C-alpha cells in the first residue's frame, strides 16, 4: 500500500490518497500548476521510513469520443 501526499510549495504536504498498486491518478488539479509529491509505502505492519519524491506540471488533456 502506498500513501500519496501532495504539496504546491514543496514544503507542506497533505495526504491526498492511497494506492494498492504503483499507479495513482490525482484528479481535480489546476492546468499549468506545479505540484510536488511524496510517496510512502507500507506493508500493513510497518510504514516505511524511506520516501520517494516527485514533481510535475499539469497539462490540459482532451479526450475525443
């Protein structure tokens, strides 16, 4: 299990979700904004002391059906 945290400034992280697999879709973000992420894993017994960090800028997506 993975705990996903997001920040807009890279300092104050807020828990935004949990994932059972190594993919997570963060919805409701603003186009063109920069976001920072921190991911912490757990094996149901102990939460990892290590964390992974990532950052990215959102892009506008268009789906044509």
